[in-house]
């Protein structure tokens, strides 16, 4: 039987005076600051990120879609894209983006939290944070993030998985590129995509004993796939199931969310990154090309967590990883728990192909302007660099993706 101590509420156990022992010690990724770089390639990225920041809103298409321009530009740049390729990506992505629209009103230091979750205020939120950057923090963007992302009773960091985790992804790129525009956009996304997810981290009562427990995320997902209760929840897989999942079956979600034990957080996080890759690639039977649009977000958010863990306060480490797990449980459930088959990722099929082959397919292939495709490749490469890839699991998954991909299924 699991010790009662394993279920001490999150506010007391995960975010405590002893939080250093609960931190996840990872080396930081290389930071690529292009602000003052003299070469044409980094200058091009700098100009394009600024152009997007000025010209395109962070939410568009009736406030339903997120602006992925920085994600694909930075991912392609880090995979080695030339200045010409970066311009091609910008032109393709910009075709569907929209200009900023005025918000109903400004938000202020006294009332900004009252507008959290209201997407109409996206412009006002970005203006508010940029005012703080210029007038209070002397253009030191990390201080703005420290105050508004990590400060206060219910900090924004506890709800980075709203909007399919795009605030989390955006914040990761802000730190990796050391970029103030991306940081202000990330704060804007965290504010506008703020939703009910925050309560599961903010309110310790949601962290409670589960009828079962495992340190293996793969084991728990396999259990979900075999759970008849989950199999009968929805007639068809799809994102529209998310609301009903939490409205009508919250207890079942909490059962699996609380079942993941993080007794060795670094090891469990490593396993979660392996699972994120498997969810994208090892759920796709050969010949179907059915890579899922929602599943890929579990990989790109996991990548963002990896970027952020070395640079955010240690007391938020476990909470952030558990947010990712909550999103994973939810997305897996609404997609009717597609089975993960490890045989779908075969290192023997790599046939001598290396990461330069994968990078070339990402930058020069038919889907070089697909933001989620390019981001997924970058995420797998960084996971391989972080943990090592002696058995070429990450490489094999990436090779299969770039060779087999034919668009996203929803």
C-alpha cells in the first residue's frame, strides 16, 4: 500500500520550504540570442519575429487559433534554416494570420486579473506587459515574467496548459531565444488562455490518493486504453469532448492524474518525454499516416517543459510537470485512448539515416512550412540530446515521422 505521505497535498509537498529536493535538475539548453548577432541568418530571424509581433495578433480566426509564427521560425532556425527559408516560412504562415484589433478597454495593474481568460483583451494584455517592461523593469523581460508569471497567490504559471498548451510552448521559446517580444506574447497568451485548468494546481484539494499508482506514464496510459469506463465515454474522438470530459467525468480524470507518482522526478520526466514521442508516432499503424493534431501538442509542450525546468523557480518544477500530465490524460481520453504500440518505432528501420537527414526533410520537404511538423522534429532532436539516444529510439521516431507524414488528422 502506498504511504499516506505520497499524497500530501501539492501546496504542502510539491511547493514547500523543502522544494529543492523536489526539483528536477537538468542542464539548460543553449540560448540563441539573435538581438545583436551581426550575421544575416540571426538578423533575419530577429526582424521576422519583430514583424510578427507588430503585425499579427496572438489569437485569430474568431479568437480560436494561436499564432504559431514564432514557434516555426525558431524551430526552423535551430534546425539550421537559411535566411531564405525563414522568409519562405514567414510568408506562408502570415497568409492566415490577422492584424491586431483594439480591446474593449485597457487593463491596469489594479484590475488585470479580472480579465483573465477574456480573449478580447489580447491587445490590452500585451500592451500592459510591455508597459511594465518599459516603465518598471527597464526592458529586463525576465523581471516582468518573474512578477506576473511566477508571482502572486495564483500565479499564471499554474495555468500554462490552457489553449492546448500554447502559452507554455511560447514561454519556452522566449527563454530559449532570450527574446522580450516572445516573452510579452507568452504572458499575453497565458492571460487570455487562462481557464479552469488552473484550479487543479492552485487548489491542493484536487491532489489526493488514487486507487492505483505508478511511476510509469506509459503504464498508466496503457491502463487507460484498457479501461472500459474511458472507452465508453465518447462516441467519436475529438477536441469537442474536452468540455464534457471535465464537466461530467472529472473524478475519472483526477484518478489518473493523481496516479502518477513522482518519487524520482528526473527519471519520471525522462520517461514522460519518451511517452510524448510514442504518443505521436507509436499510435499510428503503418500505412495509415494518421498523425494526430492534438497529440503533437503533448510532444511540443513536453519540449517546452524541458526548456523551462532549468530556468524557472524550483518550487514550480513538479507542478509544471503535473500540468503536462493533466493535459496528456485529458487529450488521451478525448481521443479515445489510441493504443501505443512500441513496434511502430523500430530503430532497425533507420537504415543509416541520421539527424541531418531528418533536418533536411523538415526544412526542405513538402511540410517545411507546417509549424507543428517542424516543431515536432525539433522536440525529438532536443530530447535525444538531453537524454542520449544510444538505442536510437528518438532518431527512429523522427525518421518515421518525416518519411511517413502526410498531414494531420483531427
